[in-house]
């Protein structure tokens, strides 16, 4: 039987009968006698049923409906309210035949309903059926939960690689919303020396565990400055080095887009380069808005796709109070209710508007994107990094 | 109701009734009339039932037992044999009341058994109960399968980072058996120049996705020679560099053990170092067996645990025909049937014995370890690398 796959028949099944009449439990016990692999435990007090179920953790509950000290239907609801007991198969064993009571029992979460005394062959068939289905279910759930816990722990590691927001001469704010437990987005920033800060964001194609493995590798390489001697102050050289270090042919066909910039606070300039990444945005108080990277000549293709692809370096002024936004395309490639994709232009207009409002623009932009997509999660990983310069 | 969590009530439920008497389908149709969210589809030919179920993919099947052109119980078995139909809830709707037939129906995989004509309230309660339970189950299964597929794809990436076995002046053979989809073990080898080959194996604490993220990062750093300028020909320097690059405080508390060696075919020598790793084994034809690393003075602690820990370099002769074995502790830390752990010494004796037998020792050693543990999988990741020098 398909559903019983993997369940060893020799494991004894424990059945707990909750019925105030000992004679019923005794009758059921006799029915089960030919099946030594089914153990019957009786509870004759309705008021003790919840505690007994928790103690015995049976494979199946046989539940009477009318008892002097408890309402059987209420007990069904009570088991179902308790997360630890909610999934134990429950067969109502009742003298009542009214369909409305049966319907009520099912609505409260009973798995089956038998009129007592049931035929032994049928009782045993139903006990075995429910116990096996529940055990198979439990196995699947445990495997699933183990996977989830593993992914959550890995996600914690990925997040721990993103530096905390910083204050001071350079101030950062960011949001990171992976679409799965693990995302293909990563970003970071660190001082190269007293005056120069490297700022980068990358987005591996796809999302999930595979892209996360590559994303974390690139992140770790960035954080330990292990780029094979490339000048970390030259964005084009950094992207060229990464393009040769991580060819897609050696990385399961995965490539990534990346924006890399170096802010120099003493020279008041920002150098940057881009590999297939949407443009970063630079806002200068009272000044102009600029898109950095994107379709500029210095931009190259996505990293890892074409060996020898050129990545150049551009330089722009970094005036006091300037704000830089770097993001992954998950924040604007959102399906709208009418089935069309939200345009990058609309997102850029939003950033522009939110930046003028002052603090909290990262949170407001994430909230706006969620509103557009009419959902709290995103289809792709979403990263948004805001850097404000003194 | 707990089990129905996440199932929208408004999604119509499709019920397929397989019964040769149109009057029964008509009676059931009338019972369901007050419930517009339940759609009834009738199939009056038993011989067409399998195709119809596959076509309709109903939420619930109502199955008659006695039909002129098919045996209803055989049909139940037939649905259950078909992987695409096996999990569709099935309620037998029969005039037969015999308990042995009920038991047979359950044994074949029926989910429920009602005598016709059933009471409408009870029929509807059971249809809703089974449809909701099945939909909730399907959702969980889909989520689980998506996770599995993701992990399998990531595992494929991890395996693709391990170089293929090579022939020539240096010949490699290896086995890699992760305990979960993704393991914390990694290993590799590559030529540093014409005469020198780097050979390494690392084992991140734990196993699963988190350790795989770190393991792949280290692997990628090794393969692109991105160790911040460390001399790759000096094993102690390589492990020292990795120890500073991957401190456990920055990597979710994860550390790893590692063995790193550099074979120089022109000088006929092998340099090596170890960070908390079990000793590699060197066999020389007709000569002595040597344990390399392990408790030697040049060995340091596991990598990432103590900043500034010293890792030295030892040198040993590499005579023609010499064979090197590097492995992770998963291959010998095996629980035996008596509950004790298999000793490293026993494993080392095994290697010694298998090496003398010639080709295929990697496969034979894995088979022996499986035999000791009396299982085909391993509790921890298992890696075994054999390198033979001309």
C-alpha cells in the first residue's frame, strides 16, 4: 500500500480508548487480541483524557462521545487545539448515529466515526489504516522540518556575512529579503584604507541553495580581499578578476550581476563599475540625480558569462550629503495585478521621491514594492543598500 | 481545523463518482446541491474509470464496488498502483456491508467506506474532510519536493567543484559520500606548476547546507589561488592564511579541519601540514607506511578556531609508486553494532591491507566501512582520496 511505504509493520501500534464504560474497553481489547502488534490502553475518565493522550502519545485515539465528566465532542476540539496532539488520528466510537453529530465530529477534526460496538475486522482495518497513514505523515514532516532547520541555520550564516549598518563618516542602511530561505543576493562594504570604502552588491542568477553557495563564495572572497592581486581600489579591475575567477562553466552554469564602487572621502569621488547590474543611484542634496553603471560604456556583461569581457571604471563627484542606492532587480521586477511587470523607471521615480522625504527611505521603498506586488514576500531575492556620505 | 490550515474554502472541490447506475450519481448530485463548492462528475463505466480519474484529477473519488464491466476492489488497487493517482482520497460507496469487504478495501488503500445511499450530511462531511486533508498534504509535499530539488541541484554544484580523477604522472581515485544532500567535506588537487601538485581535503564541522556554504567558499578560494598572497607551495603558510581568512567568529561558529600537501615530482618530496585533521597515509612499495600530520609537531588546531595558531610544514620523501590516502573522519568514526565507535587504528590497518591488494582500494575501503556500520549511508560525510605518484 502506497501510503504505508516505509512503515515497519512490526512496530507495535498503541491505541488509547477514552470511554467511561470499562466494558467497552474490555470488548475492544478482545477484538484486538488476535493482533499482538496493537496495544490497547484505556482511560475511563473524560476529565483525564487530555493528560492521558499526552502521556501515552498513542497511534490512534478511540473516543467515546457521552461521558459523565466530559463532552466527547469538546474533547475532540481540545485535542485539535493542542499542537502536540492535533495530528493524532482519532476515531469517534459512539452509540449515536445522527449524521449531524458525525458531521460535527469531522468538522472538529475527527478522522473517522464508528458506531459501537463496531465489527472487529472493520475496527482493526481502520485502526491500521489511520496509524500507518499518520506514521508515514510524521516521517515526511520530520524530514521536511530537518531540511527547514538546516536551511534556516544556513540562512543565518548568509545574513551574518552582511555587515551591520554603520554610522559615522559613512552611514549605511539596508534591507535584505530572500525569496527562499537562502538567496542568491549578497552585499557588503568595508574600508580599504582610512579614506576609501569598497561597496558592492551581487545577484546570482536564480535563488535558493545553489546560488547561495556561489554568492557566499564571492562574498567571502571579497571580505578577505582574496581577488588574486587585483587592485581593490579599481572597480573595473575587481570585476574583471571576478569574471575570470568564477566562470559559469565551472560553477554549474551560474553567473551573477554585480555593482562595485569605491568611495574616496578625501578626494570626494566615487569610482564604480558594473557587470550586467541595474544602475546604482546617486542623489546629491539640492543637486542632480545620477544613474551609475546600467548602460554606461564602462559596464560589462554579467560576471562569469564571457571570459575576457572588459569592465571599465567611471568616476563621479561625491559631494557632502550624497546618498547612494544599490539594489538587486528583485525590488522592481515585480508582477503587478494586471499581469504586467513593474518598470525600472517607476522604481527609480519612487526612490527619487522617497529620498527627498529623508530618513527611513529603505523601509518605505520595500513597503512600496510590497504594495505594488500585493504580497508580503517577493518572487526573487530583494536587496537594497543605502549609503550616505558625510 | 488544524489539518485544513492554508486551504481556501472557496476553491471548488471536484468529486468523481464511479458507479454504473446513473440514478446513484443523480442522488449524490442532489445531496451536494446545497454545496456549490463541490462539483460532481460521473463515470458510469468501470472500464473507463482509470482514464477518467487521470483526466479529471478529482479531490475525492466515490467508488462503487459492483459494476458489470469492472471489479471495484480491483479498481481501488489499480488507482493505488498508479503513482499519479495513488494519493487521491477514495471513499468506497457500496451496498455491501460485510466487514471483510471493508477490511479488504482499506487494505487496498481506500480512505473511507460508506454504505449507500449515505446520509447527505455525513457524505458531505467526509468529502470535505478527505479533500482538505489531501490538499494540505499536497501542499506540504510540494514544498518538500521543491526543497529537495533545490538541495540536489546545489549538491550537483558542490560535486562539480571536485576535480575529475586524473591519469598520468599523478593518478587520482576518490569517493565522496555526503551524509545529507550537501556535505561539509570538500577536496581537490591541481598543478601549481609543471612539477608540483597541491592536494587538499577539508571537513567543516557538522554537515548540511551551512557547512556546505563554508566548504564551497574555501574550495573556491583554493581553486582560484585566492589566499591573499600565501605561498601555495608552503603548506604551513596556506593553513595559516586560511586560519586568518575564515575565523569561526565570522562564520556562524563553524570551523574546519584540513590536510594540505604539495607533491614535488622533480625533487621527489612531499610537503604537508595539518589543521586538526586525521593523518594522511603514505605507502611506499616495499617500503614503510607513514602517517603524515596527525599528532606531529607541525600540525595545528582546526582551522578558524584560534587566530594566530601556528601551522608548520614537514617534508617526506616521495618514492616512485608511492600512494597517498587523505580522508575525512566520517570514514572511521562509525558506530558499530555493539554501540562502540570503530577506532582509527582499525581503519588504518584496513587501508594498509587494501593498498597491498592493488587497484580498487578506494571502493573496497568504502565497502568495508559500510559493512562495519551495517548501513549503506553514513552518519557523517565521507571523503577518501587516493593519489598515486609515478
